[in-house]
């Protein structure tokens, strides 16, 4: 058996979504030689390929696109910049020092990259991980599969679905239903209010979709296809909705299977790789960006984050980043669910501008940062689950020699109405 030839390149980018393509474009514009995007799907572009509605691309390109048009624009810009995009290629192993094992229809290959950007994004929690009871009929799908059916396969998987969840992607699903002539029977949310921000969360009701908060899906019924779904409502009563499908939306988790199979450090809070403010992983050859870091942000946020981390990679290739070090660890306390980055390199070289936080429940009070137990920053406020919270890193004024930061939300659970 002949040994597999090793291909040497400057930067490999795993994932061809907004963050990966933006990073690739930026790297080429900054003069990096060989930039290769490795994409397992038949086409690059990421999740926006499945979202046949606006708004995408206003901040990036100064005009509004639908998701597929935005994805095509990103791909076109990458190709114009000289990026190599290899579709139907999948990384099977990320080895130390940037050694990647890749498979494609042409067979197996090995890529040795000077730097690697992991931009594999996030995915929705499937039924198997949601512990839902009942039958196993056809017609239970997540938003990604639903939009793929509509926009890529031109098929309607159902006519009268029950939609579970109220995140932004859930509202996107309602928009897609409207375009396809699908009429949801209802939308349910386990929390006492919508996850998406007001007034966006008004959209389902404006489209005539009944909304039930504090409601939990108990069982799915059907032989062959979905015929109904039983829901426990906020008052404890149960109701069975007659429907021909169940659309499970949101509850995103990082697509971090490659990280889990590698020697890179994984953050148990975010589910993604452990990074510093430059996007560097525990092996400093590897960087990460996009929704792999903290599900879930918009395509525009991911695009801008990919651009920012690409500038860090270019500087690193030129020896302009400080050496990788254990750094200052950041611990999440109380209702703070996750923080990205998870460590700070004690350097004056600027990287990501903010600590990005999420909380596990609706809280109000004081957001506090402590350095080795001493409070160094605080802000009064409130937040809800899945809402972005930002702390400017430059405002922390870290004391010399600090070993650990603690981020905590000191307060109480918000008294949230069961309404929009």
C-alpha cells in the first residue's frame, strides 16, 4: 500500500459557512498564500443556503439578500480572492500541529497546515437528545432539515406542523412556512416568554399562529406519519394538537465532534473549544470562530467574527501575536452559563473586544467580574437565556499577576410574564 502524500498549505479552514468564508477572504486579502476551505457539503455557504428569506448581508455588502443569495455571494467573493474551496471533503481527524486527515470521493489525503481555523458551526438538538415520548412516525424534523426540504429539494414535508421553540430560527421557520403555504397549528415554548427579542417575537401571532408559553411537548402520535402531539400547557392541563408534523427548532449545540476526537481542550460550558482572546485553541496552531464557539449567533455576527479571527491568524503567521500561554482562566459562576473566550493572554496586543456571555435563566441584578476574588468590574442590568451579553475586555483593567477571573450575575430570577 502506497503512503498517502502530504499536502503542505498555509491555512486550512474547516467549514464553508459565513465565518469560514469570511476568514478565507480576509486571509487572502492580507497576503496569505494558500488558503483552503474544506466543506463536507456539495456546496459551500453554510446554513444560509437553506434560508430562502431576507435579511442577510446588509452590513457585509450594503444590501439585503435572501439566505441562498448571501451564501452565493460569500462563495463568489472567496473564489475571487483566490481561495480554494473543496466541497464533498470531510476532515476525519485533527492531529497535533495542524495535521489533518481528509476524505473525499477521490479517496483519503493528508493536509499539513501552518494554521487551521475550525469553523464547523452549530446544529440543533435532535429528537433523540430531547427525551420526547410517543411514537416514531415520519414528519418529526428540525429547522435545518425543513429548510433543506423547501429550498434545496423543493419539497413540503408537512402541511400543518406543530412548531416547538421560539428562537430566531423558529421565526425563520414561520417565515418559510408562509412562503411554502404551510399553516402551523401552534407554536409552543417551555419558558414563560419567547426567546427571540420583542418585537420580532410578535411575528408568529401576526401570521395567525397561536402561541403557548410554559408549554411542554409530552408525546408524538402517529402510525407511519405524525397524526398529533400532546402538550402540557402552563396551567397543567394537557391538549392534543391534530397535526401532520412536528418541527423542532433551536436548542443549538456546537458542531464540535472533531474537537472532541482531538487533543484540543473542550470547554464543558459552551460545548466548543477552549480559546484565548485571539481565537487560539490549546494547540496554538488551531484557531476557532463562528457558532462553534457559542451557539448561536447570526450569520452577520459569524461573518464579522471570522474576519476578526483571520486577522489574528495572519498576524500569528508573521510572528506578531504573543506566545501562547496558559493565561488567565475565566470561571462562570451562578447563572452565567458560558463565557467566550475562556482565557485571556496577559498581553497588550488586541484580540476579540468582548467577553461573550449567556445566562441559564432570566436574571436581573449586577453582572460582576472578580480577579482572584476581588471585584474589578460591575454593571447593573438584566438578561434572558440565549441573549448575547458583552463585557468589553479593555474595561477590565486587570491587576498585575492575576490568576483567575470569575464572572457572576448577582441577583434574582426575573418575574417574567407568560406572554410576548
